[in-house]
């Protein structure tokens, strides 16, 4: 009897610890999977960026090679493309989101626009490139129509569709709906009472937008624009399908480094460029989450 | 005051329609152009509807379509098997790990797909070695790619119910952990699971980067390849793929809105 009484507390004490260990076992498949297909690839990129061409030894050569003129230029064009498409997307998407937010809250218009935005924001990639080839390609619908009816040829000063202006236009197509999705909640956080309060105090519409709504919405707007920037910066498929010659932007440079493995020393340079992309996106996303925190203070 | 509000509502309505019409034209134009472009050569659409003839004329396209459908189904399955039990388990038994799991699931948002490809190349050398170079092996990478979206959907579903109370009640009545997950929690987050699966299918059907750079085939790779030989056909297939994704994601938003209504 005494033995049992002595043993019992021990067993009780031992069980939670055992349970804790057994509980951890339940997460092993997930962590193992994520390690193999996410952590290891990330490490391969990070380590490869600092590894010599023979696969041995630490070197800064790859990172230093990023300073090459053509890579700097590609990074610059990538940043410009992302910034411009984010700017257009943020402005037009912001206007669209505001237009929707003034409509009836549970109305048809709002539901249709948000549903379509959800779909169109995902509409990147090869199909979007072909859609624009059909629209303003050399024999595209709009190109031909304009030439037949107004005599205006849109490519008079060169075929800009396959260059930066074309990419900005096409990227804007998926940036606007993304802006609607991410910015609409902030607009919904604006209380009509704030406007009424402004008017009761004698404020004009202009004052309401510059003194009340503008400053309140600014962090959310800026944050959304940053998300759009990261989205465009990471995009690859549309540009890859559209541009088959030359590599104007960084993702296409990485494609070049990956596919021309015959050229010695390109593989780890590709990893250095990839690491550069991660750094840029990580900085942007960090700023985004900081702004998100600020936004939620007022607009929840 | 009432007059001011009425006047403002009128102005807002005018503004709303101007914005909607202008942007509507911008968004509809490429779709209309695709319809026009793909009907220039007669027989394109009838060829697309006739599977056996399509298979004969464009074998690579048929192969890509089948590959993508299989990849989508398998990715959704793998994602659910991996994510749902883990998410429930972490909520019930290991709340301290929740931040870590969330961080890992959202990490792919910060790592562009093109970067992931660079790092995946050596991992896939091993995959090839063990299970061969079949295009279905892309499912492993796709599951990572869809993690952020699927996690958010499932996490939102779990947050909407009281998992702990449900589990305790079931446990109190003598249910095992498997029963708790399969027969108690899962039926309660059905719409969230459905959202995650739909999103996964839509994302996989649109994936190009990883498949193209790892030299595997799928629908998008096939469309891109087709674009080099037959522009009309490639636009027709693009439009079809797009409509398919449209239907999927609209279904998804319907599922999402019914859930919200219930709550």
C-alpha cells in the first residue's frame, strides 16, 4: 500500500513531461517538410551566394559581382518597374476602392468588385502576357483597330511592349485589383462621424481630406503601396513569357544564370542575385508590417 | 445638413461611375481582345473542345493540361494532410509553437518563387534520384508556395470556433485525438478547408516559374511553348485557363461570403 502511494505522485509528475515530448512528435511531419523544401533551399541560396565556384571556400566575389554594370542596371530597372506599377496600382486601385467604399456596404456592386479583384489579382503569369499580346501586340486587337480607324500606330517609336513601358502597363493590370483588396479594409475603418464632426466644426471637404482622412489613411496607403512593390518585384512569369530576348530585369537575369550553367561561375552569381532579391523584399515587407501596426491603431 | 449629404451622395455616385467605367474598360479590353484574337482562325475553339483531336494536334498541350490537373489535386491533398492536423494540434497542445508555425507558413511570401527555384535545384537533384523526374514531383514545391494562403484560410477557420472547448468536450466523452480531429474539429472548419483547397488549385493552375525553370511540364509551360508555334491557339487556351480560374475563385468567394453570413 505504501509503495503504491509513493509511486503514484511520481507517475503523475512524469506524465506531463512525457506528454509534452509526445505532443511535439505530432508536428514532426510539418517541420521536416518545411525544412527540406523551404529552409534548405533558402540556405542553399544564402550560402551559395558566398561560396566560390568550385563549391569550396568563403568568398565575397559573387556579392561583389553584383556591382557589375549590367546587374546594377537590371536591379535598377526592376526597382523602377516595381515602383511605377506600384504607384499606378496604388493610385488607381485606391480610387476604385474609394468608389466602392461609398457604395452600399452589402450591395451587389461591392460584392462583384471585390470578387473580381480577388480573381484579377491572381491573374499574372503567362496568360496575362498572352492577353496583352492579343490586345496591343503587333497584330493585337487595339493596335490593328487604331491603325485602321485613326491611322495611329502605337509602336511608331519602337515596340515598347517588350520593354519597360509595356511591363509597367501589364503589371499595373494585376496591381490595381490587389490594391483594392488590401486597401478597402482601411477605407472601411473611416467613420462617417469623423466627417460629420469636421463639418460641424466648419471644415470643408478639402480640409477633411487633408487634415483628417488623409493623415489617417496615409500609413495604410503607403503600406499597401509597399506590398504592391514587393508583389511586382517578385513577379517572374509575365515578364518571362513576354521577353524572350535580353534580360532587362533581375528575375530574368537569374533565369539567364540558371539556364546558362555552361558558363562557369554563373550558378553562384545567380544565388547572389537571388539573395539580393530576398534582401529587397524582406526590407519592404518589414516596412509594410510596421505600417500595418500603425494603421491598426486607428483604423483597426 | 440633409441637403449637403444628398448633394455629396450625388457627387459620390457620379465619381463612382466614372471610375468604374474607365477601369472597367481597362480590365475588359484584354479579355475582349483575347476573344477576338482567338476567333480569327476558324476551328480553334472546336479543336479545343475535341479532346482526342487536340491530343493529336498538340500533344504537349494535352500533356500539360493533364499534368496541371494532377498537380493541383495532389498539392491540395498534400497541403491539407500537412497543414490541417498541424494547425489543430498546435492550437490544442502546443500554443507556444503557434508563432513559429505561423512564421514558417508566411515565410514563402518573402521569398520570391524565382529565388525558391534557385535553392530548390539541388534539393530536386535528390528528389530525382529517389523518385524520378516526373512532373508530379513539383507538388512538393507547390505545397510550399501555397502555404501562406492556405494557412491564413485554415487559421481563420480555426479562430472562428472554440477548438479547445470542442476538443475537451469530445475528450471528456472518451474520444481519441484522431476522432477529435476527424469528426469534431474538421466538420466545423469545412468551409475554411474548402477555401484553402480552392485557392491551392487556382494557384497551381497558374504556376509557371518553378515548372519552367526545373524543366517540368504543366499547363502554363505548355501554353508558353504553344505561343511559339501557334499564337491563336495559345490565346484560346489562355482564355480557357483564365475562365477556369475565374469560376474556381468566384466559387471560393461565394464559400467565403456564406461563411461570413452565418457568423
